[in-house]
């Protein structure tokens, strides 16, 4: 192998290692929020109406430990 080929291989390995490190640090945490809304309407006589609405919000935070 020539000196240029060896330099190219070393640079490729360094770039791969840095990419893996950046991906590992970037994917170390996440946040998820889910909202569920349920609505029920029941019309009664005249202009009176009944609306029942419930809303549930769930949140989950995760982070990678041991870095």
C-alpha cells in the first residue's frame, strides 16, 4: 500500500468513529407526549344539549444512562 492509501484508510476510520459517537450522543434521550380526547354529545329536547369531553395527556421522558 502507498502512503496515500494508508492516509485515506485512517481518515475513513476516524470519520466512522466520530459518526458513531455523534449518533450515540444524539440518540441518548427522547420525549414522547400522547394526547387522547374522547367526546360524547347527547342532544335533549329544546335548545339544551349535553357534551361530555375527557382529555388524557400522557408524557414519557427517557434518557440513556451510563455515559
